[in-house]
C-alpha cells in the first residue's frame, strides 16, 4: 500500500511471547490465539490490509482490562482495544502485533439517571442495545453512526452520524468517562455535572484518541427526551449547489433540523434500485424534524419554503412512522445499495468535513475527480455539518483501480484541508488518515506527540495509530 | 489565607530583571512597570489577595505575544495572560512575579462567515463588542457569563452563563483556536469544519486551561441566527425543590429553553429592593424562550403547565422586548443587588455544578450552612445545568467572617463533589479551587500534571494555577 501510513514498528517477539504466557495464566480460556479469531479482530471495512494481533483477550471487567494493561506494560507489548470492529481506517490493526482486548463482554448498563438525562454504561454496550434498554423511559441516545457500534468505540473515534446537526457528536455527548491508562491506573474524567471548569478537559482528550492514550471502561452519556413528534421530508434539487444553499438558509434561519442528508445523483440512483423507490434521479435532501406536533409542522413548512426558493422540487413531508421509516431505511441502506450497484467490488467509504459554504464546490470537484478516474463512488453527506462520504467501489485485487482510488482519496483529503476543513469528520484517523495529520495540524501534531509520549512513554497503547512519534 | 492554595513558587529575580530589560528594548512604551497598573493587572473579584506581576506588556499582534513568550522562555520567567480582569479565582495573580501580557489591544474581528455560522476574532474582543459588530448580520454569539469579558478569557476559563442550557458553554462554541505555546511555536487547533475526528482534541484541551498551556491569539466561534421571537416568563415556587422539579420535567419533555434561572428567597428579596420590583419573596424561576412566534408561545404554555403541576404560582409570560429586558436586567443586576443588600461588604460569588437531581438538596444544605454561619449569601443558579452561585458577602478585613466564609465555600465544594458534581461549573480553578483538583480528579490530576510538564516543562505559563506539579 503506497499511501496507508503503516509505521515501521518493530515486533517485540520476546515480550509478546512472555506476555501471552502470563496473560494465559490469568485469563485461561478468555485468552485466544486461534488464527480465525485473530483475523476477525484485525478485520475492518477498509482498503488497508489486515495486521493481526498475536492474541485476543476477552475482558469482562475493568479489573480484566487493568490486568491486561499491567501485563502488557511489564513486557512492553502493544494493546489494541476492540469493540464491534466497524472502524474504517485500520483502527484495530496490530502493526507490531500484541494483544487485542475485546470489550464486548463489558456490556452492562450501569445506571440510568432519568432526572439528570444521563446514563452510565460499559464500553461494550452498543447504541441499539442502549436504546432498546431505554425504550420505556421516554429517553433516547441520539448519536447514530450507521453501524450498530459499541459506545466505547464510538467515543474512542469521536463518532457522529446523521443527527449530529441537532444533537452533536460523541464529543458533545460524553459527560465523563473512566479509562485505564498505560500504567494501569484508572482515571475517571469527571462526575455527572453537565458542565465543569475544573481543569483540563480529559474527557474530550480521551474521546477521539482511538485507544492511543487509554482504554475506556465506562462512559456517562447524555440522554434526550424522545420527541413528541418526528417527521421526515425530501426535496430534489437541480444540482448539489442548490441543495447546499437550501441547507445554509435553513441553518441560518434557525430551523432545528434533526437530520439533513444530501445524496448525489448516483447515490439516489443506487438507493432507488436497491430499495425499490422512484425518487427523481437528481441531488436529494432528506430531512427529519423533531419537536411538538405543531413545531415539526412549522419546521417542515419553513423548510419547504426555503427549498422552493432554492429551486427544490418534489418537496414531500411525511409524518406517519411507516413512511418516515421507509425513507430513512433507504438512507441507512445506502452503503448496501452502493455495493449492490457495483457487483464484484467492495465499497470503501472515506469522509471529510468542510465549512458548509465550501461544501457544494468540494462535492462537485470530488464527483468530477471520481468520474475522471473511471471510478464509481456515490456521495452521501451529513450536509448540515459540511460532512460527506464518498463510497468508492473497487476490487482490492485490481492494483490499478486501487491506485486510482487511493489517489482520489488523497486529493479529497487535501481538497478538504485547502477549504479549511478536516481530513476526517467522523471516521477517525487510524492508520489510513495518519499521513494527513501533519498537514492538517502543523505544529499541533507535535503537541499531540508530546501528549502521547507523556501519557504512554512506552507506546504500548494502540501504537502506529493517530499520532506519529518519530 | 488558610485555604487559597497559593503554591510556594520561588521568584527568579535575575531572570525577571533580564527579561524586563530585553522586553523593554522590544516593546518600548508598550511595556509598563508602574505600581498602579501592575495592581490593576492582578486585581480580580476574589477574596484571594493580589500578587502583582513585575511588568505588563500590551500586546497588539500575535508576533508581540510570540516575542514576549520567547523572551520569558529564554529567562524562565512567568507569563500571565490578561483579558478584562473579570476572573473570580485569582486567575491573573502572579505568585512568582513575571510578566502580565494584556491582550485587550488584540481586538480585531478577523472574519465573519455568515454562511458557515462562524466568526474568527482576536482574544481581546469582548462578547458585547462581537454582538454589536454582528447586529446587522442577523447572527449572534450566545455565551453570556454576565461580565463583558474578553472572548479569549472566556475560552481560557471555559466560561458559560445563563443560556448554556440551550447553547452550551465555551467548550461547545469554540470551533478552533490559535495559541502561542511555551516554546513560542504557534498552534492552530483546527480549521473551520463543524466537526472533526482528526486526532486529539487540542481545541478542548486549551479551552479551560486558563493560560497554563499556551496563550490564545485567535478564536473561531460558532454563531447562531437571532431567533425570530424571544419571550420571558417567571414563576414562583413554595420551595427550591419544587422549582427544581419543574426544571427537571421541562428538560425531560424537551422544551428547548434558552435560559432557566433560579433565585432563592434572599436573592429575590435583594433584586426586588435593588430593581424596584415586587416579585413574591419565595424561590423564583426566570425563563427565556427562543424560536418562532408560535414555538415560543407553545414553549411558554407547556412550561406554565409544568410549573402549575409542581406547585408554581404567579406564572407570567412576557413577549414585549421592554418587559423581557426589565426582567433580565434585574437578573443581570443581581450581583449589584446582593452587594447593595450588604452595605460595607464585598460579594464573592463561588460556583459549583451538580447533577440536577441533586440540585435542590445541594442548594438547601448550602442555604442552611450559610445561615448557620451568620453569613449573607443569596443563591442564584443556572438551574437547567445544575450550576449555581452562592454570593457570600463579607468584609475581607474581618478575619473571623472571612474564615467562616472560606469554611462555607470549602464545604460547598466538597458537597458538590460528594453529589457527583464539580467544584466549579464555570468560574474556573485559578488559585482558589486548586486544592480540590486532586479530590475531584484523583489520578486524573496526575495526568493533567503530566500534560502540563510535557507542554510547558519550565512552568512559565501562568504558574501556580489549575494544576499542582509537586
């Protein structure tokens, strides 16, 4: 792989062998070294080749995590946290081998505080499991990255998704967390107060650190009352620019949209074919409104007027749950729709985020670049945030196609950075985006490296990801 | 002072003298050493005695900041950033002397990006100056800590205020920032994308670090469309608990309140006397709603129903700007009202934040403690966040009164921590709250110290604040 920044990390063979022996004494059957299991723990939806850990520990308690960290620290052996394996940039690869620590067994919902609108969970709880658990409380956790990811993994990658425009990202919705640090000490980054000015924001430092500073063993998350009413709407636009203009006007006028998603023409075509819909094959905005019945009606009406002003057509507003679900299911199935449209190929979603004023230009240039390079890669975006995905389809065995796709992805990241954006809005850095960190952050990359060295001097926590130490 | 944690820091006399000499060559008249000016730059609204810097540099450009940092770093001399001097916990004191860097001259509004709902400013711009500048754009910056503080200072202390319940705090509203680090390098923590998963969150690390990691020289802030309609409401309650219960129900039901403030009985009495109002002298909630005219009407109606259910009386809803302003002016004048109610004394506001389910209990115990210690200290709170202030009035020359007040403040911080809260919701740590950091953060305090050492190994950036290094 020319472009994935796979750091040349030496394997500490002796340390790994010793650590596994000691871990086996402690964990017995909860330590596995079978090939298939190790492969599964390095596999993610990425074009980056897998790099297997040497063993997998199935942690069930915080003490299991501490013991694993203690042993790995003693032997200077890498430790790579693993949730549901839905990371997109090689986050669970083991470039220097080491121990994958599977946190799915830590799946308790510790406490729901309905009055405080918060919940404390273990890291292996998935967002769907949490929302199932909350169903009878009238509360929900909104962050939805698409995959049914673990909440620990979502915090570690600072995930977001379709409704970040209204509810924020994991950055905004983790109240505090507990992490096992590289020296096996346990840090609780805060209580349950909604806000605090008490010192450095360790919560936000660990959220998004992708397991390179510590392993999250508990999270307190914000909850929200389930809105009394929800409705969905769609509108088609002659071009991406008109759709973006409508979004900008709607944001400026303060319509509190819960979701506003853009699909480009190719995306709509793929979704139509897959979900048996007949939406006009031109750029589409798909929206959701939350509030009281009167408020969602007003929001939809106001948005409809803005859409019309910007050249939108076919504005349709649906309030019935089944209609709303049908539309949003089509959106959520977009990944599968895109894969189905490119038989024999895999879809590799990449993501960037730019100021919304630059979004139309960024999408248009990216569409052109994809086409000019004879690739298929529909664009779908969380347009209220300026965040979009190009899901480039390719056969990883086709070296030429892969090289063209990588070049397109690289230009996309550079394009976003040139527009005052970021190389990743929500997927994270992992190995895949590491090479952009110095371009994006300049001297800030050195500050990150200084923090990593101060907290993890032996570089045992998910080495080869996010920061570059050399 | 028994309780203020004034670290024993040695003065580097030789370094300070040399640094001042070199700074004078560079800055000429922009460097001042007069007693009155130095006193003014150490003075804040706090019971902590002033500790003067040895000189004040008036910076006008980022290059001025860099040059000051370079010279101070060369001579290992402390550098203390200064905005409007409204910090409450000794944040601008110079416990080891050194150079106060006054950033009020850096007051340019660099760029308004109306389409992206963001603005880039220099740190000396005050929140009122920003909102005056934005007036014709239809946009505003919501964070309002009461004082007309500088935006750099607000970011440095992670300030918030009355409308954080709707718009968040400085944590949520700084998109990115530029800081001069202790080695005089310049770090830009991000672009203008709304969200990013690209590495450690340096923005949130520097927000709230109170000048101990770097000096903010530019900020990009989120803006919001001015709501089409705003209205205010008040309701009285038989006790603090009923008022808190109404708040909890309103939050759970998703009423998007822009402000919800609690005044205890003594607070209402002080405000009545000062602002010539005749509100019932019992616990009061004061609210503001933002939205469309129909939406604010619905919000007020829904809140009115909840208030009645919780025993609230005298619910009054006002939409006229002058009525709204009259109510909110009374709230904003509360500090002066409290001072006026205690002639010959100063008011020292302290703040804590707890989960809202514990708020009533925390307020009631604090009221009792204040009374039992023969002190006067009305309580006013940002109740939607669980954040409240006790403004204890005292004569600092009265050693006995001061000791009783300090003991009350200490018990308040400990009470908040015991309730899973924080020792400061929005005022910051400075010197005044430093002794609670280990209690609140445990091993997290060591992580903060490790970060401080890694970034500022010579401890020149606002030493003696926030973190304890020994």
